[in-house]
């Protein structure tokens, strides 16, 4: 019963890393995680190059490009301000740390933005 | 040449607390940090934010934690080399080390403790062609001496506190101050935003938003900056003497990664079963900069690692002595400045 529930609360996300390699990963919706943390937990970007500010929308190291047409939560002022100062920003840029893993994101496809030089 | 017992690279919370633990063992410390102030991430990234997991502090602002640490280590008179990055290390025949900074300052110590956190904070540079060509030739990422901008035409880019604060400050000194930001909104302390508004109204700051700098021009020295209005895509050249992009700082492990230390996951591997020593005897790594199985990048873990590191450093510096741990409550704290703190003596008195 419990096992079933755990399995049920995972969604699938496709993440293209900075080398262009695509990974399909399971992300739990019941662990209060955000996309940046999912990337870190699967070590899809080297430690120290993502999540520098711990997820406070203060560094943009978790910037990603959203490639699927999911309905995403609106940007907070903080996220918008940070993206306006970040580099390599595109129209579909979001901060991974501001995207909470919910059922609505099942099937999401994102590409990690390059590491800032 | 600066001489000390333990040379600490990085003046974040871990490095600062190491000074205290070393002081209890009568060892002197000197700290090097690339930033102009102590406190590491706590001062640079989130000074006004609360931390809830420092043992004994239900809540403490990161900036206050740093102030408290500075106060706690004051009796041990640590030396500081601030605003300089540790660049090279050389091991001498007697096993001691010489660490040289990017400004050429030399430090000599028998023990080196790297408390470098996520790395030294380096300015985030905008992606512009020719940027390097104009560095120190019209382009600067930090303002060290505001006086050099007297009567100059300065263009600042950025939307955070430092861009606002420096625009305000230079408005009085420079001939012309232009502030360029990608959005109409600025993210900074309310009074700085209001002050910029006022200076703009008075014509003392030329504000261009929403816009970004897209090109740099000039024969040998920077002469013009091309600014693109992002709402109309129109480009205009602004004549300038200096361009100062202030896009914050990002940490880079940098030169330390070439010191022959074992690196894993952008961090330095250490012996966590004992004393947080690296693969080079005499060099330790403590706090966020190290890694070992189960590592957590937390302030309290850095404090613990600093404490054990100092014990090992003591043995290395005094191989013939045996140290017996004494509680501060029992032994008190005797500073190098002659100060002494100790628990008040209990009275022995009969009650009749
Ligand atoms: C937004 C945010 C919130 C956080 N919240 C918490 C929390 O609630 N609880 C918690 O425990 N932790 C928290 N942390 C993590 C905590 O701040 C770090 O664990 C802590 O700062 C690590 O201390 P440190 O001294 O090891 O390194 P740092 O604080 O990173 O300091 C390292 C210093 O070394 C300097 N340096 C590095 N290399 C060189 C060099 N070659 N030459 C000269 N100087 C160099 C750097 O400039 C820097 O000042 C948070 C971090 C952030 C960003
Ligand atoms: S982790 Fe810093 S902005 Fe997302």
C-alpha cells in the first residue's frame, strides 16, 4: 500500500545537461523538492556549479530553458529580478530552484543553461 | 613576509572560528580573503537573512553571526590580508609553506588551513566581445578607489544594491554617471532606489532602462559603450571613460585547484576519520571547501572541522608536547592581548 503511494507520487522529467546529454529522471512530488534539487540529487551538473545560493533566487546557477509547453507557476519578483541580471537568458528561461515539483510538471522537458564563465 | 602559526585561507565562518580554537591552544592565525570584508558567504550573499540552525541560537542574522565571531576571536589578534586572493603555495625544506597572493603578499606558516568555502568570490563578467581588451583600460568590476573617477564619464550596469549604491556615490564625484539596467525595476534597499530616483530627477544620474550594454568600442582605450534599448532594440553609443559592470560575484575554486590537492566534485578531499588533512601533509581543508563521505555544507559542520584541525595542527607544530583538553569554563580564555575571561569563582561561605 505504502509502496504504491510512493511510486504514485513520482513524475517523469527530461533534463538535458550542459553537455547536451538527455536524462529521463523520476522526481518525487511529496518531498518538497524543486527542480534545482532534482538536478543535484541525480548529479546532472557538477557540485559547486549549481545551487550556489541554496535556492533563494540569488545566483542563477540553476537557470534552465523550459522546452515543453507546460503551464508553469508565475515568476516571483525575485526570480524575475535575478533573471534580468543573469547571462544567457532566453524567453523560456526559468530558475530551477523556483520550480516546485508538482504533478502538473509531469513530462516536463528542460535544458540546463551553460555555466557562467 | 607575514609569519604566523596557522595560515587560514578564507575568512568565512569556518576560518574565523578556527582562530578561536587555535587561540585556545596558544597558536596564532592569519587569514587571507579575496573579499574586502570577513564573513564569506554570510557577509557577501545573505547578511540580512536569518539562520535557524546554529546550535544555541534559535535565530541569528548571518551578518550578526559574523560580527559575533569577530568579537569572539578578537582576544587572539588574528591578522588579515583582505582583498587579495591566495594564488600559489610553495613547500619549503623544513615542511613549512609560503603562500603568495595575486598582489604578491607573502605569508609563511608551518600549517595551512584552507577554509575557502565555494571558492574565492570573483566578479561575474558580462558576455561581451573585446571585454578583456579593455580590462584595467576603462573596464573595472569593482570600485576600489572612487577618486580615480573624479571628473570622468562613468557608465555603470546592473540592477542590485552595488549598482545603485555606487551610482549614488559617484554622482558627486564623476562628471557624468549613466546607469544601465535590463529592467525598469531595481532590486535594492528602498532608500537607495529612492535616492537614485531623486538624482535622476535632478539630472545627476542618467538612467537608461530597460537596456543593456551590447558592445564596447575604442582604439586602445575604452571610448564608447553601445547601449541597446531592449524595448525598441534601438542602439546608441554613449561616450565614456569608464564602464563598470556590477553583476554580483560568483565563487570559483580558482588557483587552489592547481596546488596538487586531491579534488572531487569541485571540493578538496580530506581525511574525515581524523583531522581533515589533505593529501599534502600540513595542508588542511575545512568547511564548505572540503569533501568526504557524508559531507554536509553547513556552518556547524565547519565549526567542528575547524576544532579538530587545530588539535592536529598543534601536534604538527609541537611534536614533543602533549595537549590535554580543558573546557573554557574551567580554563577560561586568555587572549594574546593580555585579556582574560574566566568563570566567576564560587564562594565558599557558611550560612548560619
Ligand atoms: C543563501 C544561503 C543560505 C544559507 N543558509 C544556511 C543555514 O541556514 N545554515 C547553515 O548552516 N548554512 C547555511 N548556508 C551555508 C553557509 O553559509 C556555508 O556553509 C558557510 O558560509 C561556509 O563557511 P566557510 O567559511 O567554509 O566558507 P565561505 O563562507 O564560503 O567563505 C570562504 C571564503 O574564502 C574565500 N576564498 C576562497 N578561496 C580563496 C583564495 N584562493 N584566496 C582568498 N580567499 C579565498 C572566499 O572569498 C570566501 O570569503 C547558506 C548559504 C547561502 C548561500
Ligand atoms: S539556486 Fe541560486 S538562483 Fe536558483
